[in-house]
C-alpha cells in the first residue's frame, strides 16, 4: 500500500500500536541530504588505512563486508578484530549542517500514543547529534544503537530480539518504520506492523545488492512519512 492510498484505505488502522520504532538515517530526515554518502566515504577511507589498500579495492571490500556481515563494522570486527569504538568515532565524524527540522513530521511523531524508539545500526552519540539537529531529541524514549544490540546489526534477528526483550515490547503492538526494506523482514517475522519508506534511493530497495523481490514482509509503504503518520488511525 503506498502513500497514494485509495479512499477506502485513507486511514490505516494502527489502533493496536503502542510502540513506534523508527530507523534513523534516511527515515527521520530526507534522504537527499545525503549524510550517508559522507559516512560511506569515511568507511572506505578507514578500510583503506587499516588494510593499506587502494581506494577502489577498499571500497569493494567494504561493500563485501556490508553484504556478508550486515555492516562494514561487523565484517571488520569478525575478520580484523577492529576496535569498534575507534571505527564508530571515525566514520560518524561528519558535517550535519545539511539537516533541518521537519515541523510537520515532528508534530506527527509527537502525537503518536505510547512509546517511541529509534533503532539504528549507527552509534548513539551520532544518533543524538542527528536527533537534536532535526528537533526530535526529546521525543524518543530511547535510542537503540549498535552497542545496545551487542554489535549485532539489523537485519540479523538477534538484534531485534535483544532490543524487544530489553524494552519489554509486545511485537504485535509495535510498528516499525524503515527505509531499508530488508530490515523489515525480522520485524515482520516477530509480528510487528511494518512500514517501508521508499525514498527513491538505491539503498531503500534493500541496498544495491538486495533488490526488493518479495514484499510479503511489508505491510505498508509510503514515500512521505509525515503524510503517512498524519493519515494513521490511532
């Protein structure tokens, strides 16, 4: 179901939801700010320095680690015993000046009943900087970052199981919003209502190497998160 829903589906029924889980990057801010391009560049440079590789080879390896291990960091930990904190501090040291608050989205999130969480493969310090910059710093009950997941990233099921247990969430009463469709697969399997934000980027389809072939794990899809949240029946 897209943002251009028929009149019969103009107000998706989310009255069962008391827990709202949002991805951070390219979900709570516009994808065309292109913050992840900065992070992606820094990750490639980090791999090049660490392994003494040419930029092209470092980028190829970085993408292989992302594909095979869920995140570049996970691959570096598994194969090179990298210090996670050093990596996270380095790759998230980016310029956030392109970010602006979205008053309509912020107001829509503020109206949601129940608890609100941010669920990101990034680090908590970076997430806090971004949330403050876009005006959502006080709206999230908690940020689940890569540390909270024990460095097991989305889309591995263990990441979801860990945070659900820690927060005491009933999956059937939770909704998850993501721009990477593959990250909704475990959420749907747990019984969450899933919403895919199709922001038009190559990554939104599951990442360039993971095109969306099966939408059975997507309950709703939208191209405009604030419009969708304003249409939701709670």
